[in-house]
C-alpha cells in the first residue's frame, strides 16, 4: 500500500481532478437526470472498470505504448463519440430509450449492459485520460517498494474518489430533473440532456 505521506498528497489531488467537470461526470449527470441515480450506477460500473484499466495500464507502462498508436485511439474516439451524439440526438427529440418518456410505460428503459458500455467506452476512448494517468501515477510510486502493491492501493483510492464524484453529479442531475419537472416540461428536460450528451460525444470525438 502507498505510504500515508503519499496518500496525503494523492487523495486531494485526484479528488479535485475527478470533481472537475469532464466527459464521464457530464454523462453521469445526464443519466441521473433521465434514468435516475439507481440506473446510472450501471454506467458508473462500466466507467470505473474503464478507469481502473487505464490506471493499471499507465502504472504498468502499457499506456506509453498505447499513446503511440494514434490510429487506434482515433477509431475508439470516433466510434464512441458518434454513438453518444446519436443517443443525444434521439434524446433531444424525446425519442429512444435514454429519453424521459411522457408516460413510464411508453418506452422500455435502456438495458444495464448498454449503460455500462457507455461508461466503459467513455473512459477508455479518452486519450487525455491515458495521458493524465501516465503523468500522475509514476511520481507517486516508489520503485524501491513492491510496485504492484502500491499500484493496487492507488487504483483503489482512484476508483473510490471517482465513484464519489460520479454519485455527486448523478444526484445533481436528478435534482435538476425535479426542479425543471415542476413546470411539466418533459421535452425541455430531454433537450437539455440531449444537448449535454451530444456535447460529450463531440468532446470525445474531437478532443
């Protein structure tokens, strides 16, 4: 496990980074708004698996190799971004399983694996995330101590902080839904959520 002195610096650093609005946090807010926090947990599960994979790869040195394969990242980015833009467009038009239905029986909710895959793709297809972990993790790992043990401890901290921030954003999205729903405007809610989803997709594809 990392030393207490390392954790005293690592925890606040990564918490502030996680709390900063980004693609995954925006996605959590959108799903909190349209699906509720409980169903958004499946997206969070996929996102945390993706973040853990990227963090482990960065600590193990695999990320440095991945960053040298821009064609692979471009493929992930464009496919993932196009899919999110498509979902956002459907939500903007109050269509598709991600949108808020006028009646709960109008549309079947998205499947759990679909939500999980959204989170996973958003986390893994972001080259900035890979670059961030390559820059962040090595300074906190002491080569004189067992590397895998330290890396496992840091990843556990990362996932805990990431999950906390995802919950905060999803809860904020749910609160926004309740606030806007007072006027009975389901279409407005869908357009706000759809616009945010399209923004995440474009951010992923073009960032």
